[in-house]
């Protein structure tokens, strides 16, 4: 599938990302299901990457990294990919500064 032709709110993308959020909630409620939760989070990362949504991929990676760290199992590959996507880390602040700079006084 050509990521350039996928609508931003493609149902498959939204479903995967919502599943990742629900997975985090479920993992908090049922800590014995950590393997399933990790698989779901990794699937959300893969989905975002496959569709070329780097900002969403980074958000999913942050969730995965925090989840793995909370279980004492950091993942060097996840941390490495987060480093590659670090330019998206402060996107909200950069947009806010740009909006302020170009807003009428």
C-alpha cells in the first residue's frame, strides 16, 4: 500500500492506534498480560511506520519504551528508532512558537 495515498484517518490506522491505547490500559489492569500488551504496542509502531506517519510512530514508540522500561526491559532498537525520530519530539512547542511569531499582535 502506498502511504502517500492513505487518508490520515484511515480506519486501519485508527484501529491500531486505539488498540495500542487500550493495550496500555489493559496492561495496567492485568499485569500478567504484559507479553500481549508488548505485541500490541509493537504492532501499533509497525502500522504507523508502514503508513509513513512518523509523528504517530514516535508517539507509539514512546509508549512502547515507557512500557518496556516499567517492566525493567529496555529495548535498544526502540531507543535507537526514537533517536532517529527525535526531530518530532518537540513538534508541539515548535508549532506554538511559529503560530505566535506569525500571529497578528
